[in-house]
C-alpha cells in the first residue's frame, strides 16, 4: 500500500493555515514553521517536533505546514501513524524524494520496532537530502515509550515546541475567529452557550461549528441560541439544565 499524497484543494482543511492558528501572531511555533518551510531556508538541519495534549492544535499546525509548503510549490506528504502503523513500514520508502514529510501521532509506533527503525531511517534520509520533516506526538520524545535509542536521540535533536491547551476564554475566541472566517457572526452569548453545553475538546467544538455553518447557509439564519438549539436537537427542558 502506498500513501496517498494530500492535495491542497481536496484533502487538507482549507481553514487550517498558519495564519488561522489561534494566537498565530504570538506563537513561536508558527513563526519558526514559516521560516523553516521557506524554499530558501537554511535553518536547522534537523526536523521540527511538535507535542502537546489532544486539542492543543498539533494537527492544525501539521495540516498548515503542508498547506504552506504546497503554496510555495513544494511537494509534501502527511501520514497519520495511528492509522497506518499496522501496514508495512515500507510505505516510508522513497519519501525523501519529497520536499516535506509530516508524521502525525508518532506515539502510535511505540510498540513496533520495525516502524521505529523505519522512521529512524526516514529521518536520516530526509536530512541527508536536505529535505524537511515535521513530527507530531502527544508528549516529549522520552515520554512516548519508543525503545529505539537512536530514534529518541534524533527526536531530541529536533527543534521542539510544546503546544498548550486553550483556556475557555481562548476557545470562545477561537470559535468566533473560525466563524468569522466562514463569513458568520457568532455572538458572545451563543459562543458561551455552546461552550457550556458541549465537550470542551477543540475538535468537537469546531465540528459543531461546521454543522452550524451548513445549517445557517441552508436556512439563511443567524447563529442565535434558539437556532442553535433547533439545529442540534436540544430542547429547552434538557439543554438549559
């Protein structure tokens, strides 16, 4: 099985860019990725390592890295290891021919030495060819359970950024920012209503916003609390508890 190369128009989320990352202007990770992905970059010969808890924006930055690369005419590939590690690690062969490779959920290979060796070899090939590598995991290199010391050493050599979870106030602002990008107005009271009644996981919140966006377009309605209740099937007797 060969990995499917993502295409900007179809596979990558069109609203997950470096510029749309929450707090992008103050984010050291975003600033570094912009420079690292520049075609004429002569920055660190090692890869970039992003880690943090679920909902901290790791996948957003990974998608955004591919978008930024493709906008500059660079070839890229994103692989999600928790979905692929049960396939042969040979699928990493020849990826050094691409300008950028992104590996998500690196912790998924902790129990598989064959995959650990394959990622170690890919890392070395990418660097030898002057190519770029962005790696994402849920913890620091020594916290993943990876048992190949040479791979842990390579990961520790990367330029690393730990991403923090957003506060509830930040999540409200993020929802409103994402709504604005869609041409929607999400009033403060509606945003707070959603935060108080949904799981606080960022991805779940954004998935709900996508649902509301489609309903708003279909019915030509504003995102008021009554309309949100109607779309999400929340009745006053249960939603207002």
